[in-house]
């Protein structure tokens, strides 16, 4: 469920921490539960969150299975990792900061962590992940803008040879194609690239697993898997890396390979399928996995958080400038809020929205500090309209008698912001 080859430990000694019990009963159903290992995509206006796992406190004997929840490595008493409900999508409005929970129907995927998701033309595409019985290579789609208003999952039987079952892989979107890279999972024969077995997985239940640097393409025009022949110096096998698309280039940064969490960067040219290693000028971010890399503009990428080789959670943020080929530290208000295995989505307003993730070492033998907070990073100047709306909100009591003078769409936006129960921090 957790690392590229490690599972987050349950409370092995079974001791209960009474001082943390009170908060577990206070559940706010208007915002999503805290989580890590989830997926999130955006259609430009909203963020759609699915899956992942959190910590549950309980007092059971042995293994516990619910309809949508699987308790993993359950001791008799203590804290447990469990997958979140698979039939719900949480929708976050990036304009007013409000959340909405929607129940989905259809061929719903199993509850998972470490899946890979992308949004193309308001359709969410989900591939891979890790569920209660191991890795999967199933492919699903979910129309995020249906005519009848209901969200229906559809399992797609794609043509061609799919990737092996895996999780913690990356994806780029280019034209009407999904390009998948790397991951941690089962061995696959007769494929160009490198697969390295994880020796520690041979003693586990099920097939042994490992890291790879394979490239698979899914053509969305006919739902056919393709295996492009790449040239150039390819990245080493890795998992829990991050990917971002800029034009016809797919960038990948970091990730874990064996005992190392790396800080190298490559891009794949989708016009020629040639790999290029990016050698930057000046200082680079420290090596990491479980971080996020998001397109901030046509000339920049935004890097945030992650987990170091020394198993330290990170809260640093960086901007990579394509035109100058350099990493620039990004000063922000969230430097004391480390996150790993979170998600990040960009908005049209030039903001990066980070949701969820873990704030401490989730591999250690103590309770993982999963989050359900939204961290906002303004990487581009705000629009005049946005600045004015935020000023009105700040002085809403003083301006209350003048609000009706606003255009209807702006007034509606303000009312939504006033009424929203938000867990957003900083913008």
C-alpha cells in the first residue's frame, strides 16, 4: 500500500494511544477524509479526488474486511491502514474552495492506492494501483461531465498488450494519447527496457515485484496499447517519481530505485520518442520520491514535497524554468507543512493545489499523519477579478449593503465562497 516495496506497518505492539482517540470520532462529512496514495485530476475548474488510504483506529481480532474497506496487517488492537470507499468521488471547486461528495455507479474499480490517473476532454482515465490482493493493470474511465448527471465507471478492455500490473507509475498526456512510464510491480517479458527485481519481495506473499523504466502508450482513439521504441539515454528504473507534460515533452523527476531516492530529471520527446537527460545549472532539489511535479506555465514546472533517502518528509518547493534550464527555490507559506504521496493540480488562475498526503514518515512504527488539507501555491500573478473578490471577502461586513450591485455570476461566486466549509490553506 505504501512505499515502492514497503508497506506501512500496523501498530505492532498493539498499544493504544488514548490521547489521540477523541479526534477520531469527530468526522466532518462535508470535506474528504485525510488520505495518501490517492489520485486527483482537474478539468480546469474542479479537482476530482478518488481512492487512497488512511489510518483507522479500532479494537478487532484479526483481519477485517468491509464492503469498500480492507484492513491490512491488522493486529488485535491499535491503528490500521485501510482503503477509502471506492464508490465516491470528491469534487473541489478551485474558484470558491468548496467540496462536494458524489456517489458513483457502474463498474467501480476496487479500492486502491498508488493508481495513475489523467483527465482528457473531461474524462478521467484510471490505470493500475495496489488493492487488497496485490497490483492490477485494469483500465477504467469515468465521464466527469455526463448528460444525466450520474457518474458511471466503465471498465475498458483495451486491445494490444497492456503493461504488467503495477503501481506508483507516472503518466503524460499528449494529443489523444496516455504515455505511462516506470512503476513498481510484476515482471513483464518481451518488452524494451529494464526491469530490476526487488530482492525483498521474494519472501512476500504472491509474485515478486520490482522497478522498471518501461514506456507504454494507450491510444484513446481506439483504446489500443502501443510500445514505442525510444532512443537516447533513458532514465533508470524507478517508482514513486513524478511526471509533467509541457508541449511535446514529458518530464520526469526523481523517484525511488532500490535504496536510493533520486534527483535526476529527463524528458521524452513525443515527436521523436527520444530521451534527453536534463543537466541543470546551479543547485538542484534533493533526491526524493512521493513528490509532485506540475506544469505551472508554458515555461515552468512546480516541484513540491516528497520523501528523502533518509526517510525525511519534505516541504520545500521549487520552480524549474525551461528557458534558463535552472531550478529556483520557491518561497511560500507552507514551509512547515511537509507532504509526501500527495496530489497536485494546476488552475487557470496560475495556482497549484496540493491535496492530502502524509506529513511524517509513514514507514515508521507510529501513526501516519495523513492530511485532508488543501495547500495553495500562487505560482503566477492573480487576475484583477480574483484580487477584487478576495478583497470583498475580507471586508464582507463593511461591503454587505453593496454586494447586490455586482453582476450575478460574481455575486453567486461570492455567496458560494461565504457558505463553503473549506479546508484550504493559503492562496
